[in-house]
C-alpha cells in the first residue's frame, strides 16, 4: 500500500517507510505473541511433567519403603529358619541320645525280668 503526497515527493518516501515499519512491527508483534503462546504451552507441559514425575517419585518411594520392609522381613525369616534348623538338629540328636541311653540302661533290666526259656 503506497500513499503518496503529490506535492512533495520526499514525504511520500517517508510515508512508505513508516508503512513498512508498521508492517514489520505487526509481524514482529505476531511472532512475539506466537512465541509467548508456545511458551505458555511449554510451561503447561512442564508443569504436567513435574506432576507426573512427583507421582512417580512417590510411588517409587513407597515401593522402596515396602522393599525395605520386605528385605527386613526376609532377613528375619531367614534367621528364624536357621534357628529353627539348629533347634531341630539339637532335638533330633537329643532324641537319638535319649533312645540310646534308654536302650542301654533299660535293656539289661528287661532281660533280667524276662527270662527266655
């Protein structure tokens, strides 16, 4: 768009420059508005990602807490199992010794009471 003043040629060039500057400023303003809009979209996306990461962080922390509890519980069960095995072996050996002692001491007494003919 070219508006020219017919009386003064110098003014027509000035008006063309001003119109060109105005168009350039409008394009720059549109690009700045588009950049701001994209910035808002990115900021919203980052907030959503932050929320998602916080939820994931909480879940992982809960899982690690449960795993810590599970590890502690597993360790306790393992120790108890070892203790139970040791106790079972002691009881087994005690039973065998008791049976042997009973046989050793009671067998002669039984032989004396029961005479084989």
